[in-house]
């Protein structure tokens, strides 16, 4: 039986039951009517209490947000924000080193997390109001909002928990720390595939534990139990598997797992908030309209599972979302100066990490090992850089020198950038061919000689969120005439102006010597630029 027919039959059965109840009430004795009415009223109140998402206005706390205006948050969410684990997000910049290139990008993870919680609530409410058959409860609503609030407790920008300067810690420091430990023969108990989401879950457990220490029934008072806590943690990680193995909710509510961290196609409220918020603070135009997309969200069953789908006429708006992601990475997150600053930040943290030295000197800082416990990790914020700069320890001198270079803008100089046309060229291969090109290069000025060690190669990956695939292919759309049937969009329904490729790799070269006089430096940079152009012209030395 089609879903629409089944829904009509169910509603008809419910209507008949209510009519039977009305007849039974009217046929009862006058003395019984009052008692019967009290029973009916109590039952209806229970249904309203469970399925209505209207919370008492006195309960809600109002925040004034520069992106979403005046937003209301449930008192349980406010209790979570008032914990030390959550307040630390005030001291972690949303965009890390990008702030040192875009002065307006001073916003932090705290405000982003509030925004994600708000948007998560809005999306759940729209689905609840438009499709009551989904049976979304108050508990579902609260759990999804809490997951949105806590998803960033500790991700890469293409990123949920964050260390200092956001993805610098997660993507640069931790992988390099593992390599250094192996090289130096130091014990390494950093997990092979450590992810910030894992730490977010540990931090969330820590928050729940601290709240229960003050009031054992804090969750119970708002109708939540241990199963709901499991559900929240699953929402933070997102549903990745085709087989349903999750304990928080049955498969019928699989769509709730797509709201905060959508592993199916990447369309989630986390991105909606950071696109709007980052564009606002960076001064970059945002062509994606999340407010409109919210209005056209609907749950449909596709391949036997409930998914959040969108109206077919919104395909261009959805594509604008993926395009906005690419634009932000191209212009801001992977900006040529941002990248080099974050690389220097990473180097400073590694130099200051006591766990990468024999004996773990006490006058150095606990950095890579801090990921082992939520308590240690919660102490890591952007303030670590001030700690290093204000330190007088000789063992932190190299770190201080690196940070002072950033402050004084003594940065490696950008030589050039080119797009890779060949696929599957590794960074190692590029480095080798570049080194050979530098050694082979004949300077036009005999007083100038280039050293490949002073001219490092960087490779930057840019895409629309799904590597080389068209992200729209993983999004389901419904039509006006068939709102309960959804499928992938057809090619002929999309604009012919869409790109044929959805990813690219950029090769960048920098000149890292900053201790030379300006004239000598300029001469070397000019020669390096000529060498770079010849190298690119020869297909990066592969011809």
C-alpha cells in the first residue's frame, strides 16, 4: 500500500476511534460523565505533553545572536552552556589562524554551537508541524538540540571537538606528533585514527557527570533517560552504516541522525550555521539561503529508510550550499597566508610538547597526550599561545621564536600557485620533481643560488564536500505533486552551468628564509618564481 494511502487509512481509523469515544461519553450516566471527562482530559494532556513542542515561555532563555536574531534555548541547554567544559569554547576561535588574515573573523566556537542548537531545533519543529505522523516527541527535540549544542566540544573545518586554533590541532599537530614519536622511538599511545568527535563524546559524558553530581535527577526532570544520552552521542557522530546498528532510536527515526552530522550527503545544520556565520564575519557573500531550504525540508522514505529530502525546485539552492563551501575554503580556510600561519602554529605547538621529548620536561607543555582524558583536553584552548609567549623557559624558546615571527609578520613568502592537471600525483613526488627543478635551474643573476630546502611545496585539496563526486547526486528531492516520494535529481533538471569537475588540487611554493636582508631576499624570490613557472610549464617535471 502506498505511504499516502496508508497515512489516510491511519487517520481515518483514529477519527473513528474518537467518534466512538464521543458516543460512549454522551451515552454515559450524568454521574459518570465528570469522572470520564477527567480521564479523557488526563490522557489528552499526556499526548500533548509527549508530542507538543511548545515549551513554556517562562522556561526559555533568550540570546541575541548576530546571525539568527533573538533565539530561545531550553533551560537544560542553558545548564549545559554554564559548565566549564562548554565555556572553554569561548576561548577557541572558529577559524583559527584565519583571524590573522581576516581581522573580522574573531568569532568563536561558543556562538557557533548556540547557532547549531537553534537551527537543529527549528528543523525538528518544521518536520514535526508538517508531518505529525513522524511522531517526533519532546525528548527527540531536546536530544537533537543538545547534540547540536555539544557537537563541537572538543573537527576539522571540513569540520566535532576542537583543540587550540580549531583544525590546526586536529589535522596538523596530532598526526605529526605520532610521526615524531615513531622517529624518536618514544612510546606512542595516541589512537591511530583519533577524531575530535570521539573527544566531544567524552566531554559530553563529563558534562553529564558534573551536572548529575549537583542534581542526580537533572535529566529525569526534563524527561530524558540513559537511552536519550546514548542517542545524543550517536547524533554527534552521525549515522554512517547502511545497516541499522544504533540504540538511541529505531530506524523509523533515522532522519533525526541527519540533522546535526549528516554522513549521507553533508547537508546539516552545522554547515548552515558556519556558512552564514563565517561569511558574515569574513565579509564574503553567502549565496546559500538556509532559511528557504528549511521551509522545504520533508521526510520521505527512500530505499527503505526515512531521509530528510527537499523540494525539487530547491536543487539550485542546495548546489549553492556546496559551492559556498568551496568558496570559503578557496578564499579563507585555505588562503595562502592562512595556511602558512597555521603551519607555523602547528610547528610551535610541536616544539612546546613535552611528550615529544625524553623525560617529559616539567617546564614544557602537555599537548599531544592531552587527548587521552577529557580533563586534560578541556585545558587546551587558544590561550596556549599566550602561555608560550609569556613563558621564560629555555625549552620553550624555539616555540616563542616561531610565534614572535607570526606576530611580527615575518612569514614565509608566497612564490606561486598552480592547479594540478594530472590526478594521483603525490606530495612526495611533487617535492622530488621540484627539488630536481631547483637544482637544475640556472639563475640569470650569478650572485643568486637557490636551495630547495628553503622552498617547501604544499598541496591543497579543494572540493564541494564529496571529493571528486557531484554532491547533488546524494541528495533526495520530492515534487509538489508527489510530496511523499523522493529520488535523486535528474541531470536535465540541473543548470547546464554546473562544473564538470568537483575537486581540484593546488600546488603552492613558499620561500621560508626570513633572516636575509630585503634586497637579497627579493632577488632569490624572483629567481624562485622563474623556476616555479618553468616547473609548472613542464607539467611539474613529469614531461
